[in-house]
């Protein structure tokens, strides 16, 4: 999720490939076809929403849902739309609050928000 180039490592912050998904639009717009295709392949084959851990609702919304929807808008590739829809459905319980303002964290596997 978070690359650390100096140490040649990274951190699996949300477990959703944030940097890959969030940079798809940039790669597409810059004409980085090979890199975009590699990112698309990763999303299609590796992006899963069944990890049993609490994640940030906000970061997931802006970076993953936003990245998937933007990639779909730019390419028309339904795989991105399908992934965004699956993720959105898993995030819906976060809105089950007295005010309708979402909880700050959600577990995508259990669909429990707090």
C-alpha cells in the first residue's frame, strides 16, 4: 500500500494495493501503457476485499473506490467498475449510523463498522 523506495520495502497499510490503484489514472494519462497494464492485471487477479481487519473508510473511499471508478471512466473496462461495486457494497454498513454520517473504520470481511 505504501512504498518506501529508500529501504526498498513498503507497508501493507490497508491491504488494498493503494499505490497501484490510486496511480492507475496517472499511468493511463501519461501513456505508461506497460505499467498501466501491469496495474490492471494486479487489480484483476489480486485485489480482494475479504481481509479480516479494520481499515480507514475515508482512505478506502478516496483512493480505492475513487481509483477504480476513475480507471473505469478512462478506459471503459468493466472489471474496474465491478471491483468498485463490490467494494462499495462491502462499505455500505458504515452508513448505518443515527446521523447517516459514516463510521471511520470498516472491516470489509465482516462488514462491521465502528
